[in-house]
């Protein structure tokens, strides 16, 4: 008995001593707002970064057994259903002898980018560094025999460029990464690899996770992984794909309480400002990894306008390049990045380190930011303003000097009778060669925001809104404003409303195409921005279109839409979800109309969707692409006579990625084209 008591006493003492000397594990999930803002400051100030998708998928470059594989190049293992052992052979062909890390960093720096995020491991499981956890890496499995992440990290350090790593939670190659063995993969493979990445490559600033949508992963594991990587490097910034919070491609979290430091909209830009930090990631063409057949390049003008729009809403722009298997960043990417850099050399102070303005935009062509110290307002015009620029929402200081960035001489300005700011543009700038730069122009103003009345919402009885609304025969127009005590004045001829314009007091019927503009007036506050919607009568204007019926619900396969109650319906000019859906997940759409087939022949239809879809011609099922899946494409070839062919497309979206595309190719055509080009008039 004495021996037992002594044992218990000794054990108690040891436990007590151990508990007193072992440090408590730090909880990084609940840091103070001050600590969070301090950690995020450099990233928020940076605004612009380079995404690099590079791996052995650059060897097939989107082509497998002589055929172009639909979808993103880095997904070719999944899309083409390539067996693991066969896919591994691409590593033996990966020899990027033209890779020059210093040159890559210089391209990013010259573009005005402040950080780089590169794929350390994508979904295919191939590792772009010399990891000890597997020989399936760039040093041990390729003829190149060099650690590309090491080379890039050294080049970044030399140039003062911040570096981050992308890491896929999902892994198609590792057999442990599926099903019941996933915890072993997480603890014995993934975490040790992340420790390597955070301890052997210098001051890594960002961990950019992806692949979190798999069933094996949950929010609790995301929180644990977040704490794990921050325990290794407390100042690391981690995106929200570490957990399960994001809402599909929109990228923002479903609500409060989800792990991650910033949201990740993919291939799109938020419609408004957000209290949660965010970063749009986007390709320059259609795919992330290098795809030899993808030449659908966005213009430099569009990329610059995207950067402006994102900065005005307080976000970052992570713009992608997909190098070749030789290690070359494609020429079209370099050209566009150079033009973005030239623009930023003139206008960078309106992007870097800025804050959001009370009104981030004015009309379609003006975007605002504010200097970090709050002294200057930057008004960026996406189109050349002509002889003068009118701004409704800025009140300059009495002694304000207004300048166009890149032009030394101050500009003349005045406040007109509507209290709008009128900025005079020098006559010599009529010649575009005399303008400071191209694509967009920035006006620096010392002043403050005018508080404005809330802008009205223009919609139909069915809840349709947007810049353009198609209708057939007649439509009832509703105009509303949230703020009580506001009066709404409107016009139907495209002219700008004034206090003497008609007052909206009840819905009205339209029979002809019209441009409706509306403005809200409230006592003591300056009038609102002008709302503008173009209503188009497709029968009157003889416009080719299709009808749509929109539903909401949760399904695992296409439902019987005929027994469901629709949310709204209308008409569209193309088979696309963007102008139709009200949310990112849990909806369905049925499109119908007629195709105007120009001549008899064999036509191949290509139906791509995430999730399920079907195509019917003359009520006969032609393509069945139903079910829960990623961006899968199915095709069918049919013989069609010249004339009008009724069609119907059914689509549903569950969770994750989303999108719908219907293409067509006649047997003698070189390229496939959107089916919308063949839509018949309603």
C-alpha cells in the first residue's frame, strides 16, 4: 500500500511539474484586430501579385494522345483520366533548362507586382522542391535535378520581392490522401512538407491553400492546420481555402467564424466592397497551367481596368502566368505585364497603399481610391473623359490643386450649379500622344466625399435587374430606394433625371425598348448617383435570344423542373449563368429557344458544366452531362437540316465551382463557336 501511495504521489508531482514547465499551445485563431491588421498591412498595401502555375502538367500542355483535353491544363490528369503510373512519366520529360529565376522576378517587378505565389504542389501531387517526404519531386524525378523553389526564393530575396507558396490539400498521386487513410497523409506527409516549405526557403510570406473541397477535409482540420503553420511562422498570411468557409468561385466566406485571413474570388471580382480582406486570382487567358492551344488572351486594357476595379473595392489582384515546360513565361503574358507596369509607373500611387473611398465608383467609368494618409482622393477614369471630367461625389478643398498623374501642370476646376466638380482637360490632350499613358487616367484631388442619397434600384415584377433587361411584348418597371424620405425622379429617353423630371409613384408598363434612368433626391443630402437600365423589346428590335427559367434548390442530379416553382424567368442572348443566377450555390436554370441552322450537315455540340447539364434537340436528349462533377465536357454529333431547330438546356449547380458553356462545330469548320451565334429571333 505504501508503494502504491508513493507511486501516486510521485506521478502527481511529475504531472504538476510537467504542466508548469510545458508552454501552452498558442491559439492563433483569436488574435486581436490590431495584431491582424499589423500582420496584413504589407499585403494590403501591395495590391498586385503574380500567381505562377507550374508543374509537370506543362509537358502535355493540354494535349493527350494527340487530342486537346477540355478544361484547365493543370487538371489534365483528372480530365483525361490518366493513370498515375502513366502520368508519372511526364516528370521524366520535365527539363526546364531555360528557367531563369532572376528573369521571372524581374518580369514581376517590372509589372509593378509586389509579391509572387507559386505552386509548390498542385492537385497532381508533384512537388516543385526537393522534399524528403517523396521522390516524386523536381530534383529526384526529373532530368533538371534542381530545386526551382530554392532558385526562385533566392532571386526574390535578392530583389526584395515577397514570396508565397501554393499547396493543394487534395493529392491525386499519394495513395494515403483518400478515404480512411487521409489522417496519416495529413500528419505524416502534408504537415511535414509544409514545415519544409516554411523553414528551408527564407522568409515565406503567404501560404495559399487549395483543394479543400474534398470530403476528407473539414473546418476543424482547417483550424488545426492554420494554427500549425502559424506556430512555425507566426506572421505567415493564410488564405481562406485552408478551411471550409468559402462560397465556391465567389471565394468569400459563408459567414463569421471560418478560418483564414483573406477571401479568394476566382476568375471574378466582387460586386462591392467587403469588410473581409480579399484577393481576386485570375488567368490572363482561359487556363492556369500552360496550354499550347489556349490563345484567348485578355487585353492589357482589361487587365489594367480589373486592377483598378479591385483596388477601388479594397482587394488584391493575383494575376497568373503559366510557364512552359522549358521554363519560359509565354510572350503574350510578358507583353501584358510590361504594359501594366508602364501604367503603374505613372498611376501607382492611386493603387499601392490606398484605402477605399466612401463611394468606390461613379457610373461605369470612374473608380475611386484614397491615399493611405487620407489626404488625397484618386479618381480613375477608365475612358478618356474628353474636354472635361465631371465628378458628383467629390468636394475638393477650397485651395485644392488637382492634377492628372503623369502631367505636371495643375488642372483648372470649378463647382457647377449642381454642386458637381468640373475638371478641365487641356486641349492639347485631344491628341492621344500627348496623354500620360494609356487605358486609364488618374486625377489626384485634395478633398472629401460628398454624402449622397442612396441610388434607386430599377427592376421588373419578376425581380430581374442589371444593365440590360430583355423582354418580350411588355414589361412592368419598378423603381425603389431603401432610404425613407427619398423622392425618385426618372426618364425613359436616356436623358439624365433632374428635379423637374417625372416622379416615380407607381409601376409603369413598357411596350417599346427604352433606357430608364432614375435618381433619388433627399432633403439635406446631395442627389444620388444615376441608376441606368436598358430595357430591350426583343420582338420589336428583332434580337436573337433564348428564354430562361431560374430555380433554387439543393440537388445531386438534375430535377424534374416541370414540377418546381420558378424564382424568376426572362430572356438572354447567350447560354451563360452570370446574367441569370441570384446566388453561387443551389440553383438550376432551363434555357430554351430555336437554333437557326445555316445549312444541312453534321454538327458537333460541346456541353461543359459544373455541375450537371443536359442538351435536348427537338425534345430528344442529345447530351447527358448530369451529376455532381467539375468542369466536365461531353459532346455529340448529329445530322441537322437547314432551318430552325428547337433546343433546351437544363443545368444545376450544387456547390464549389460553377459554370455552363455550349459550343457548336460544323464538320467543315475549323473552330467551335458559341451556340449563341445561332440563336433565332423569338
